[in-house]
C-alpha cells in the first residue's frame, strides 16, 4: 500500500534556535531510516530561497538555449537538467549549504561532520514530455545494506504533481540487490519495479518552497516532467553527504574567497573542497558524480562479496 511522505514541520522556536528538540529529531531519524526519505518543512529562510531561485531561473533559461545542454535521462524530451548552484560567497547561504536541521538528522545516522563531496542541483524545465527511468543514485557494484550517503534537496519553489514533483518509492532503499539494477544509475529492471508496485506503489514528493527533502542514495526515484509549458522551471539544489569513513573521491570546487565561510561550518559538516583562485564559473563545472568509496576496508569487502555472487 502507498503512503504519504513523512513531513516534519520545524517549529519557529526550533528554526530560530537552529536546534531540533529530541522529539523532532527522533521523528525525522525514524522516518529516514524506515522510508529512506523525509521532508523537513519550515527549515530555511524563504528570502534566501527566493534570491537563489531568481538567480538560477535566469541562468537556466540561458543554459537551455545552448547547443550542449546537460539533460538527465539522455533526452531533451525530459527537459530535466543538471544545474549548479552559484559559488559566490554572498549566495552561499548557510541555511542552504549547511542547514542545521538537515545536519542534525544526517549526523544522527552517519556520525558527526558528514562529508559533502557533491553540490549540484536538478531543474525540471516546463514542457517536458518524458519521465526518467526508476533508478537509485548508486554507482557501486555490490549490495549495500547500511546507510552511507544522503542527498539533501532544497526546493526553491512550491512543488506539486503539475510541476514535476519527483516520484519516490518509500522503503525501496532496503531492496538493494545489485542484480535489480540494469547498470550504474541507469535504472531498476522493469520486472522488479512492477513487482514492487503491486505491494508498495510509489508516491510523489509534493512539498512547500524552502522545504528540505533528505533522501537515502539507495532509494528508488524518478524525475517526472514539469509538463505545463506555462510553468516556471522547478529548481532544487542538492548536497550529497557521505559518512566520513566512506571516503568518496569527489570534491566540491569553490573559490578561495569562500574558504573562511565554509571552514566556519566545519564544526558540523566537512566540505571536501578544492579551492581555486578567482571566481568559479559554476555553469561550466563538469557534472560527473559517483557514490563509490575509496576506503580499502570497504573495497576488500567488495572483493569478498563478488566471490559469493
């Protein structure tokens, strides 16, 4: 049977203090462990969200007109694009890049100071006609039966089914057998998808502007078209958090000017960053991503598992 996503409404008192009560934290952690996804509402400053949305909507309309566009799903018909958030320090709002409530929930499961190695975004342009294949954000080649990474998506506008709300499959993060996957990040086999649909169908992540959706990287999901051509782009920025022991090899490219800001967050989150002089043109950054580990202990576990598969 299908069920609605668990939404945790953060009180104004918690938001102002930057600290969740033990009861709120427990509710969020339980939902994330059980469903593989949880929504934190009233988690951000909407003025920051509106500022970022204005900048990114303008940018994505320009990017969409270029000859080489980073469409997800290998087809322009999805109108689903990868889009980086700006790297200018004045636009790197702490409640977006290092949200206290998000980090409290993720750290309760992965341990203190999770490592952010990937900062990107996903935009559904209006007029899309093709959905994504159901997939999990995995590039590993072995079953993972414990949480190791979460993505935090911050929605920059209200999102409902008419505006391309993501299809999500609560509980599917516990069904991680690699043979279910057609190829890394390409999709779950149709036979497996339909079998799960019969007993636990998907739902849609319809959420309010400024909400943060925390999703286990193992969770099945699919981008759905923002089909109405009269809609504005649906933008969500994304920050991928890994357990420190996972040792993911990616790095977030940032301007040297952002170092004091980011290092000021180091008590709660570790950005695996590559600082470069001058400004960073976030629109020109490559979009490669991987969930792989470089921890030799985990890699040895992979070899042992492969012998039994």
